[in-house]
């Protein structure tokens, strides 16, 4: 019940913000934002606002401490959009508040010139940490770790260690205080200690006497996915990252592991489909189609509609070439919509199955021919069923029912026409099933937008070839009835 109430409240808040933006009442909007105490509610609203411009306006009107607090939890695309809209000084102040690993992740998303300029504005200590992390290879433990952790000396007493933990816990940049790492003077890792064990220990006991020497650790060049699995498999809150000399240089925490696994699963899903870079591109295209400018939307969609228009004109010219057949056999035109619509439905179904299969990682490009073959087989079975039904209807229509000419066809020609309709439907539907998989796959391979382009291209090819096949069959097999 509370969740429902919270959702309703958030929806109402979103509506109020939208109303203020629509009426450009910035004073009322600022007061409304100042009254929001729940950071998560504000983050949700920020991520859901319609346009980037509205998000920038709302963020700028937030109290400074609130803006700094929520920035880290906003979507990466929104963070990037906000940063590019700020002055260098304000942008620097924002990224300075981020933890080092989150800062590097965001800087990686920015244009190189912008990232370099912002790094140069950071305080020396933050700049040093940032450059250190950026010096490691992407998608390694060194790149995703945070250098902010608590280390203890083995000769410390439990009391001294606990005092150090209290002091460091006040530092908001410290990622976690629940795992404490024991190092010697050269920062070589010697052991690990949980906060719970430290609190429970006798204050006079030495750290070396209560620490665990058996260590699970990763190196700076360990793949980030392997690091995430280590945290998951060993049920750890944080894993230490060491350099080649076995000195601890940072830690990777469980919240980072969750993000890494989510990212890696998405990448693996598209990699299995042979479309490793599709996810980001499709996300950008989706954002453009939903939230982009009118011109951006037109530029993305209009070319494919032009293709459909040209194909429609071509189909009209094609039909005009069979004018004699249409004049002589009026009933031929009655079945054109059925043949076109059934092919269109199969094409839409197939392209939808393909899109969902790619999104869920069920389509492997290495086995694409096999997957394509199965879809064509499904199209064939469907077309045989539909073709048989429509063939019988066409036979009954032309052999026994009035259809607009002086008399019904003879039994032989009625059966023949039923066969033509069935054959045209079978060919058209199988072709649509083939195109429904093949066209979006080719568009993705050629780095075009399959979401906007698949349907128009499939429809254009299917309509022209479908009509051509139908009329050629009629003109060839029923030529004696055409005058």
C-alpha cells in the first residue's frame, strides 16, 4: 500500500513540475523543489522529465547541497548532458564531489577535450587520483576501483584502529568502513579485518592477532567482470586491488560489482548476437526518437517513409501494367488487399520476434542462418494454412458466388484461380517471414537504425514483389480469359 501511495505522490509531483515548466513559473518551481526532502524521489523525477532542457532547468534550481547529493545517482546520459550545460567552475565542483571511480566513469563518457579541461580544474589531490585510475586499461579492476579505503597497521591496537576508523568514517569519500585492510609500511597487503571483529576485540589486542591472513584479492589488470564474480561468489562487501608488487592501491565494492555485472550482461547479450555495440547506439537512437527535436525525429524517420512512398508509386505503376487483366477479371482485384495484408502481418510478426530475440540475447549471429531458416519454416507452415483457406474461399467466390461479371467461372478456372490465390499468399508470406528477420539484421550490420527502417523497407519489397507474383500468375495461367 505504501508503494502505491509513494508512486501516486511522485506522479503528482511530476505533474506539478511539468505545470511550472509549462507556465514558466520558475519561482513556484524553485519553492516546490526546495520542499522535496526525499533524494530518491527527486532522482526519479529528474530521470523521468521529458526533455534534456527541462532536466537542466530543474537541476539548476535545486539547492546546491541537494544538487551535489543527487548528481551521482542520475543516469549517465543525464549527467553528461548536465555537465556540458554548466560553466567549467560549476562542472568541476560537481565532479569533485564524486567518488574517484564514479568520476572516471563519467569522464570516460565525455568528449576528450571536455574531460581534459575538467580534470585540469580539479584540486591536485583529486587530479592525481583521477589520472591514476585513468592510467589503467578500461574494464579492469584498476579502472573501476576506488583508492579511498581504510588501511591499518598490524602493530596497532584495536583501540587505536577503532579511533582511526571513526576519523575516516567522517570522510564522505571513504567508500566503505566495513572491511579494513592491514598493510605494512610499504603498503603491502598483509591481512583483512571486519569492522564487527574489530569492535568485538579487546581494545589492547594487536591488529595482527585478530586479522585474517588468508586473503582474496585481485590485481589491477584483472577483468572487471571477474572482479564482480569474485565479490559475488565469496559474498564480500569489498575486494582489495593490488599492483605487481602486491601493494594495495584500491578496492572494488559490491555496489560497483552490481553495476559491472549489469553492464557486462548487456554487452555479452549483444556480443552473442554479434552486435556488441548495438546497445549504446540503440539507446541513443531511442532517446532521439522520443526526446529529440522535431528536426532530429524527421531526419531519422522521413527517409524510410520516402522509400515507402516510392514503393507505393512503383506498385501503382505495376498494377497499371496489368490493366487488361483487371478489366477482364474484376475479381482479381478483390484478393489484392488480402495478399498484401497477410504478408504485412507476417513481416511485422517476424521483425518483432527478431527485435525481441536480439534484445534478450536469444539470437546468435554465428547461427543466424539456422535461426533464419526456422523462421522461414514457420512462415511456410503459416502460409500453407492461410493459403489453403483463402484458396478455397477464392474458388467458392469465383465458381459459385456472384463477383461482378456476367457469370461465374467454369469449375476448372475457379479451381485454378483458387490455386493462384493460395500460391501467391504462400510465396508472399514466406517472403515476408524471410524479410522480417533479414532486413533488420542487415540494417544493424550496416549500422543503420533498424527500428525506423525495418518496417518501411520490408513493406516496400514485399508489396512490389507480392503484387508482381500475383499478377504474373494470373496473366500467365488465366491468359485465355483476358481480352
